[in-house]
C-alpha cells in the first residue's frame, strides 16, 4: 500500500513538472513570435523611411513663364504666359500629384461695356508626374496636365459703371486645357518645362 501511494505521488509530481515545462515552453515560443513580428515591422518601417528619404525633398513649388501661342493678328491673346504650381510626392510611391494656376490662351471679354475684347485667359489644372530616375540629390520627373481654361465672359451692359448690368456676375465659358510637364531636380532646385495648347513655359522651383 505504501509503495502504491508513493508511486501515485511520484506520477503526480512528474505530471506537474511536465505541465510546468510545457507551459514555460509555450510562453517562450509566444514571446519569440512576438519579438520576431516586432522586428519585421521595424524593418518594414525602416525600409519605407529609406525609400522616402531617397531623392530630393517631397514637396515642390514652382513658377513658370514663357511665350503664348496666340497671334494678335488673328485676334488672339499673345501676352506673356505664366504659371504657379505645387507638387507633392506621395509617400513611398514613385509619382507626385498637384495643381497649378496659369494665365494663358485667349479669353473674349464682353464685360465692362466691351464686345469680345481680346484678353488673357485663366486656367486651373491638375498635375500628375512620375519619377523616371532618382538618386540622393538628383531626380527626373515627367507628367501630364489636365484642367479648364476661361474662353469667354459675357453679360448685359451696365450704364452705371458696373462690370455687368445691375452688378450681376458675368457668364463664363470654359474650354479643356491639357499638356505635358517635366522637371529636372538637383538637391533643392528644380528646372523644367510646361507645354499646353496655349503656351510653352520654362519653370523654376524649390523643393522642401
């Protein structure tokens, strides 16, 4: 009887020891898995940071100026064209998105008592560029421009000196505006071009 009791107690002791060892082993495995997962996440975040750090800064503001394609002899505006724009490189991506505003093309103005007077049009445009090559201090980007440009303004004549009769808002007509843009960047300075159906411009910008 004493031997049986001793055997039972020994069996229970061994079972408890095995259970404790198994629990410790499982806990260690869970801890190991969690550590590995955190290491992978840290490595992924570091890779993204390095990708974002590669090449010039991610934001660009630029100013453009150049020639109009209008012909004054054909009742088209030929004033010097201009543009002002912004581009933002998308985090971890090879493309940038932005917009610009510009004075370009011909707008026929029938306000302020005029009758289809030739004036410069105003455009608002969406920009999308893709990076073609990039190093720590150099980058080349090429993209497209798509927007809308004023083509005419009209309203009833005012006899009291207003732009329109009863100081009303003029009716404005728009046409599609499209073209190509490109930038060559060295460190914080970008030079490029902007070409649409209405103007051809050179651009100068700052990256920050």
